[in-house]
């Protein structure tokens, strides 16, 4: 059994734009539907939902309805949970609130076996194809995609140093938390926040790392791609359900 290709990692390395969808409803059917719709990548959010480790495996299987790479946003910089997710079969991990190069170096180390990191070695699991991937121990890094999320002014300043960490594949700007950390909670579209994002993008691009962001307003999401972002989450299962249900109900307003 050969090591499966991580299509998102491959595409980002080739700088091919990747359209994504955020998953927060904790529904495997929503994951199946989104993957079947043709999204390039899906982000299963464990940080702001009740998704459990056991459920992650079910979402991985549901995502097979299409070619979407299922990424997981881990709740914290937790080496034990990182190990569990990798053994479960997750290959793309997003770490929230990475503030500096030291933290970026640590999250990468969590995904690597010694001597390159601190990941523990397991036996039979989905990650290594139940040991059917004979060269997993020497090639596993080829399929891993590690994403650091920058969500504060301090983190934006640290981008050049952060991006120099070997094994970090991408830097993802979190506009909502960035706005909150700038004293503008709920205003990711504020002029100063948009200016900070605009300044961060060339810094990321200059490092050779892939640049990501989310924006669930289609015109703004398209503008992010046009500006040079490599991967953008353009909607979420929850936002699509909320907007469409509101629109549909409004059609029958008395």
C-alpha cells in the first residue's frame, strides 16, 4: 500500500488556488455533502465545536464522497491530541493562535517522530494504513500539512521568523480573532483590520509559504484569491444553512 497523496499539500506547493468549506455542524452528512460538492478542502473545527476524537474518524470517512482534503483545526497546541489525530488518519492540521517562531517550531515537532520531533510511535492505525504502508516511517512527512493560524498583531509581526520553520506548510490569517485582538470584536471588515491583512499577505508570500484566510462573503472571498491568497474558506455548513433558511422563510413572510 503506497502513501496516499495529500492533494491540498500538493496544490499549495504548486500554488494552485484551493477553495474550502468550514465545518461546524458536527454532522457527517454535512461533511459528505460538502465533499461531494467538489470543494478542494474542508476544515473540521474542533476548537469551537463539540467534535470529539472518535467523531473525527467518521468525518474522514464521510469526506471520501469527494476529493476534498479534510483538515482539522485542533483546539490547542496539544501534543497528545495531535498524536491521536495523526494516528486517526488526519494529515492536515491547523493550529490556532500561533504567536511566534517558538510556538511554530513546537507545533511542527508535535507532528514528527524522533529525532525530528516528539510524536509517539503507534502500531496499527488508520494513519499508517494499519501498517500496510510499509515505508510510512520514512515517508509520512510527505503527506503532512501543518498550518499555523495567526490571529493577533503580534503574530503578524512574527510571520517572517515563523515562516522560516522547516515543516510549516502554510500560514492562515484568522480575521475574526485578529479584529478582536485589535479591539474591534465583530468587525473583521473594519478598515484597519483589512489593512493589517493586506500587509500580512506579502509577508507570507515572501517566505515561500502558502497563505490562507476565510471569508464567507463570496465577493470578498474572490477578492482574497485575486489578491494572492492560496487557499480560502468561502463558506461553512452552518452559514449556508442559516442564510438559505432565512432567505426561504422570508419568501413566505406575511
